[in-house]
């Protein structure tokens, strides 16, 4: 079905955070007519697979909207219950639930708020009925993805300022946001900079490095083992730019394994003036604060526990439901992060909770 | 006062004997001419400063005495008068202190000024004080009298225990209260029935932040009562409200915090705590009840010794405990812990924590060792308006340890950067948030207790 230009009042629009209005285009979504056979986990993975630009939180939001489409519910309460149940199912299916949680929480908050008719600035006559609200969400499903993409463009605009002429950017992880920033900066004729890409063995890192090269940037690739050496030896590095999977409330990040290492080295290696910035959309903020030890376990991430010393030199069967080694994540303390480049501007780590507060 | 004729050195501004003289009343006494007028400006300044400190102490002491002996003018009985500020007094300023001795004879004399040894610099820091029952204001309710005594002797000590005792006593006050003819409850109750109680409690021991918050809410609640409401109904409503506060803000909060915090304890963890705090104790027991096996390291407050009791309780519950009677060897103990759990008296609007002296040392050491500090605190303890960046703005002097050589402050201030998260009963903020996040939410939220 085609979505029209959103005709609803501004206040009713979906709260993926970019304030800029993205151009709405027609979009044909696959219909899940059979409500009984709706599988949220499958839908989520289909969505994630079908669009390589989509982020995990947005895929989670879209699958929840698909759920609304597939399951006719007559009352608001029924709908909320359903959404919560399926959200829990989706979360349980993922060894790293944080990105899904970020999106699903955002959607749930929005849903609750619109069902209560309490969206800010809504005058009484504009309060929509349950059916209208539901229909509105369904009609505008694609807006989430569009806004997320617009957010990435916005981040590129902000982030370009942090790429300095004559300097070197150190980056890793194959983040799409980071790539976008570097490509935009490369298009700027006044900036001549070079990139050192840390390759961590994942295809997406190599692909990102290739993409940057194709755009005419001078890219040098190094292995993870060389990070300390390069940071110490290359005084021209003034920016370390990483992406992330999730931002925690306290301003820390849960990101691809190795990020914490690079962040720690950036802080501790002397020589030159280096800043670590994280480029991420605000919809990646997850309402969790990692305060209990061990951090990742308490965040609900299931990955190999090194502390168990299970690796005895012989091949043992991997536990089911754990993250693949290449998808493992680590937690970077806010202390090590100089700032976040978001679509809402540059935020310090301590400002993250203010953004969370935005949508509660 | 003889000492006042020459610049008094800091620390001895108030002489034991005359300080007890009530400042109130007797406007007739003229300025005594004992003051030589040939002091240098610097001397004058020093003298004025010393006198100010002395006056503060005196005003405080005088409150009770003034209440006992009806002063010549009216109004001494109500709350405003008891504050000793707005009263008409004869000569103001320096002369006031100078002429005080002339009226000493007729008043009861307290033998020893407990604050005499406190240096000027700390003169603003209040101290709990045993107010003899005979000197209490006549309007103070017996229930409040006993609560006041318990507070001044630290039998009721931590903020929540004091809050609960206060609320229960106030419930009695409201129960026994009858609006005089020609008055309305919403106008009369606070100034004539509640304020004397509040003043008395404050005098026994400075109010804690939780009490301040609750009393503010209670006053707002009373103000909101319709003048035309029948008195019985209004009183019933207030008593019900007090019950709600006790149930929701104290009992339920304690349960929720213990439950949430217990979830943060992992099997095999070592949790370090300082002194004995009710919430931390509840959390450990809850975690044990949930089947977690973990160790506890107790760093005791060397002056309070509550950690010993905590150690016994935890041992009995089957939790292995490492007990240290003081802060010695803090660093390795903290570094070995998985998390540090601390309780607090209050959290300020800038996220800093007001807690038993020594808490800040533990928190800073933990931060330095990379161990995250979790603070457990009910939201009633949050001060949304005030900030604190040092331990001197809001503190108390330990009345038990206040000698000529030294004195001890009860609390210290832990800045928010040493605290990883605060567990409160307020959950929609995602449970365990930085203190500032919770405060932001609290500020945004209309307090449900007022409406």
C-alpha cells in the first residue's frame, strides 16, 4: 500500500528523532495477511536483511508495526498487551537485545502516548480515536526508516566539522554512520584528510574501507594489534571515530568488540591531540544504565563468558543462543568518550540521559 | 560580657555563663556604656563577627527559655515568636550582646554551652541538642516531645526512621487537634499546631531532608483543604494522606529498592558497603533470599560501629562477611569488590550524595579502582531545589564528639561523578539511573502527593 504525504498534525508524527521532515515516497510493503502465522522474529530478520541501510532499532520498530497490521485488535489495552508480548519474544530471540530494546521501547512509549491522546501540543479536537491512531501508525510505517536515514545524513553534516584538514582519522568497525561522515567530508574540497581503518576481520570493515577508497580517499588499513603503535606514532591523528550498536543512559556505548580497547588506547597513548567521538542516531539510546558488575551480563547480552575458563585447548561445542564471536560486543565507559555526534547535534556523554528524558 | 570589650579570638566568642541568657524580651534595657569606642576597624570587624556567632548560639538557647517564661509582649507563644527573629527588641546589633548580662539573673542558666569550642568557620553547622522537657514549648505535643528526645539522643537516627517517627507523631497531633471557633483548619493548623512541633523537633536535631520534604508536602496538603470542608473530614483526609506517605514512600519504597538492588548482585560477587544502612542490609538479605551466593565486605564507620551489627545479621543469614572496623586498607578491599553499595541520607539537585562521614572516601576509592558505586536512596530523600558541592553547606556536628580540641561532622558529600547509579523506588526512569536523570524526572513530575 502506498503512504501519502503525512497529512496528520505534526504532533502525531512518529518520534524517530530527526526534526527535519524527510521526503515521503511511495512504498509497497509486504502484507502479512495471515495474523495467526505472524512471526515477529522472522519479520525482524526479513526487514533487516531486505534493506542494508536499516538499523536494528528501526527494524524492531517496523516489525512491531507489522505486528499491528497483522493482528486486528479492538481495544487499546489489547493492542498494548500484544505489542509487549511480541516485544518480549523478539528480545528473547536475540543474544544482544539492546538495539532491539532501544527501538521497541521507543515505539512502545510512542504507542502509549498516542493511545492516551497525550501527545504534546495536541488540541482536543485533534485527538485521534484508537482506530485512527492505529491506522496512522500503519500508514506511516516507512517514516521510521526514512527518518532514521535522514538522521544519518544529519549526523554526517554535524560530523563533517570534526574532520580537520591535513589530519588523519582513525576508525573501525564498518559503521554506516561513520562512513557517511567521511564520505561527506571527502566531498568537501577544502578538506584534505586521510583515513586509517582498523580491520577487525569482519567483512563490513573491509567493505567500508573499500567504499572510502572508491570515493577517492587515501585509506590505510591496519590490524587491531597495531592500534597502540599507530596512535603513538601518528601525531596527525586527531580524531578517532566509531559507530555503536547501542548507547546506554549514562553515556557509555555497547559496540563491536575492540571499541573499548581503541577508546582506552586513545585516552592513554601520549602524543598529539586525539579525541574519540561516537557517531550514532539517538534512537540507539537504550534505557539501561550499566552499573552492576559484570556489565554486559547485566545488560542482558549473551556472549561467551571468558571468566568460566572453558577453553581448555580442545574444541568444545558452543552454547546455543550466544553471540557469534564476530558479533561480540564490549562496553566503553563514558569517561573514555569525548562526545557523541547525533542528528540532534554534538552531545557530551552526560547529556545522553537528557535525550532519554525527551520521550518518557 | 567582659570578653566582648576586647576582640575575642575565634573559638571563644560565647562565654559559658552569660550565653544562656535569653535574648528575648526586656526591650527597656539601654545600651550599656561599657564599650570603649576606640577600637580599630579591624578589631571592630572581628568583634562583630564573634558577637554574631555568640548571638546565634544565644538565640538558639534562648528559644526554649523564652518559651518558658512568658515575655512581656504578646505573640511569644506562636511559631513566629519562637523563632526569636521578628520580635521587637530594644537596641539592635552590637549593643544587644553587650547588655545581655544585665538580665541574666532572672533566667535559668544552662551550665555549659556545648557549642563553645566550635570555631567560627563552622558556626553555621547545626548540632543536635538535648532540650530539657521542662524547657519545651507549651504547645508541643507529648508524642512529639518523645520523638524529639529520641532524635536528640540519636535513638532514632537515619533519615527515614526520623521521617516515619515524625509523621506518626504529627498524625497524633492532627488527631488531637481541634480548630478554635472562628478559625478554619487550613489556616490555623499549620501556624498554631504544627509549627511549634516543627520548631521543637528542629531544635532537638536539625531536620533531615526527608522530613523537610514531607513537611513541605503536608503543609501544601493542608493549605489545599477547602475552608468549608467539615473538620472531621479534613482531619480524616490528612491522616489518610500521612498513612499513604508512610506506606508508599517508606515501606513500599524500601521493598522495591531492595528488590531491584538485589537483582544487581551476581552469583559469586563481592559487594562492599560502608557502615550499616537499612536499605543495603535489606538488599543483601533479599539477594540471599533469592538464592544468590555472594560475599560482603563491610567497611565500618569507626564512630558509629553499626557495621558490626550488620556483619552479625548477615553472618546469621549465611552470607560470608569480611569486616573491617575502619577505613584502613580500603583500597585493596574496594578493588577486590565487584560493586560498592552505599546508602544515603539525601541526594541534592546536582546529584551529589549526603551520607555518613566516610562514604565519600569509599566512593572515591571505588571510582579510582574502577569499581562502580551504586547508591540506594528513596526519592523522599531527594532535595530537588538545593545543590551541594561541599560537605560544609549542609551538615551536622556530632554532639557526642565535640570537645575543645576537635569535633566531628556527621556527614560528607559525595559528588555525582563518583556514583555510577542510584537505585530508587521510581522505576519508569529505567530503574537504575544516574542521580541527575532521576532528578530530572522528579522535577518534571507533578508530585502525586500534593494533588
